C-alpha cells in the first residue's frame, strides 16, 4: 500500500478540510504532516460547522485513526482548546482512541508566540501577515537544533529544557523592547502539557509504515498551500514548513516511493490571506464580489482574504512540484454570479510572455494575461448529478484539464459534505 496525499495548490484555504472529510471513509488513517494551528480547516455536515486547527479532518469518521505527524508544530494550549470544543459537540477522540501524536512533533511555547508578534511588528509594512501562532519561531528552533519535542515532555529534565529555551527567547525579545508578562500563559501551558500526556504518543514513521505493510489505507492531509511552501512558495511571504508532497515524506517518515495518489485541491478562483505577491489579484468591485459570495474571511483570524482570478501558471507549477495525479476544484458555485469569468494563462514578465512561475515575483510583478471564459448563471449548490451540470461548467472543467494536464476528479459546489460531485 501507498500513502495518498491531499494538499492545497494555491495560498491555502482551498477547502482541504471539507474534502478530507468527504474522502476519509475510504481511509484507515488520516495524518497531518506539517504546519500547526495556523491552519483552519472547515467541515460542514448535518447543519453544523467545525473548524479544525491541529486535529486532522478525519476526526468525525468513527472508523478512522488520526495522526498528528512529526512535521507538525503543536501548541498544547490551542490543541486542548480544540479538543475541549469538540467534546462539547459530543466528539471525544481522546476517549475513543481516535487520535495519536508523534513524539517528534515540536512544541510551540508561549514565548514562540511573543517572538512571532515582536518580529512582525518590527517589520511594519513589510510584515508577512503571520497568523501569530508562533509557527515561524518554532520551526526556527527546530532547524536551529534548540527545539523541544512532544516526546521530551516525558523526560525528567523537561522543565530545565523549557527554562533554557525560554531564557534564550527572553534575550532575543529584549532586543525588541519590553517583554510582555506571559506568566498566565505559561501556567496554562504546563496545565496543557499534563493534558497532552493523556493522548497516546507514537513514532509516526513506525505507525505509518506498519499500516502500509498491513494493507491499510493512509491519507496525508496538507495544511496551508503550495505557494506558501518555505522552499518553493512566494518567499519570504510563506509559512515555515514544506507544504508540498516532499513534506509528507519528512513529516510522517515515509519514503518517496511510498507515495501513491497526490490529490491537489484548488478553488475555481484564487485567494490569499496575509502579505505578499498575488499576480491575479482583483483589487476592485469584482474582487469584493468574489469575497462576499465566497465568504472569503479567514477561518482562524477572521481577516479578509484577498481575491483574484484563477492563475494557471501558478497551478501548473504547484502540480509539477507535488506530482499531482488528480485534481479537486472547489467553490465552483461561487462563480455562478458572473456572466464571464477569467483565467490567467500566462504572465508578461520583464517584457516577455512566460507560462511558468519565475524566481522573483516580489520585486518584479508578473502581469497576468487573461482569457475570457463564458460563465454559468445557474446555481450549482443543489446539483447532485454530474449530468445536471450546466454545459458552461463542464466546458470549463475540460478547458482546465487540458491546460493543467491532470484530470479533475471531484467538483465541490458548496461547503457541505454532500455538495461534492465525482466527475467521470
Ligand atoms: P482549508 O483551510 O483548505 O481547509 O479551507 P478553509 O476551511 O480555510 O476555507 C474554505 C472555506 O470554503 C470554508 O469556509 C469551507 O466551508 C468553504 N467551502 C469549501 N468548499 C466549498 C465549496 O465548494 N463552495 C463553497 N461555497 N464553500 C466551500
Ligand atoms: P490552511 O491550512 C491561508 C499564511 C498567513 C501568512 C503566512 C505565514 O487553513 O489553508 P504563519 O502563521 O504560518 O507564520 O503565516 O501564511 N497562512 C495561511 N493562509 N491558509 C492557511 O492555512 C495559512 N496558514 C498560514 O496568512 O500570510
Ligand atoms: Mg483554512
């Protein structure tokens, strides 16, 4: 057996949570492999809406085990809040042995969050627009070989390790100005560490490879999106992990030749939250219309998401980097309100027409070249049969498949689990 990977091909919020929830009955294990509580994955079913941050989106399927992999960074405080909230909705994955955590996952400390905030405020206009969850500083400590891992909480010198790292953080923070009082959050952190100890720990590389050897099916759930990847995203306006398929290998401990299907998700248009370049951005009434119709406001921070037309050079780049074998298009219903829609087919960059993502899109803006495509005026949200789709959208799907070279297997026409069509 091989691990299938599901990940976002744009700047995040493509609808990963919804689609993992739809697909998870086909899998024995759902594993998050990178990112942390900067993620906000929304699931809707039975008239209820849930937003998951660190917990994998297979949590609502009784037959599926959920793994928070070693490549994830965990804030014990927010994880506990998330699990408490699920408990009030009648879902208790800890009591039902449906959640395990990799010992190698790194911990987000209260001071990591302070460092995130201090660094962002210092950058002024040039700020990344981080979710301020402490993601960047935690991954910095991981790669700087200073980090504290979930498995370390069981060690007798855990507190000393914590104190040593916090001393280092305080000395960095003092360069930014006064250090805010974090004693309350620190107490909460140690409480949450005790709670974390009640959740089973695993070596994710052993668990996942054992599952594969036993013929069990595993789906890796990405967070953020390809264009936020630390190596291949719109650097420096990126997150601090590998959001691409390669990150699934390191974030769980599986070899590249153990990767099976790679399911790439994209919206029928494009959004981005936070700073950084966005070639097809619409800073006009059309962009506002997409934002309102698509409810494009951040699942975690509530921030307005920037909106624009679909960007085919960026999608081709994401498909290449991830080895995408099948596509999912979400939010097609949002474009129903438009007479015509547009797709960016090329960029004009340094006076030349190019169809790939160049090295620098921050200081030199690629000018998008758009193709006009007939829209579909029909409401798609109630369509349950592919045969009932308007011909304009089936033409659009064929157009995209030709432009991207990969089949679109699923079409999402609303936020609910049931609003998902399997395409022939
Ligand atoms: P994720 O981070 O990739 O899981 O995506 P988010 O949950 O942050 O953002 C996607 C938003 O779009 C959520 O509010 C979903 O409920 C919603 N959504 C997902 N698929 C569709 C769809 O096909 N149509 C509409 N209208 N909303 C969708
Ligand atoms: P999901 O999994 C959209 C963005 C932030 C910021 C940049 C760095 O829900 O798709 P960070 O907090 O990582 O330091 O922020 O990345 N960002 C996301 N944008 N969806 C996300 O996750 C994101 N996680 C981080 O807005 O621009
Ligand atoms: Mg999201």
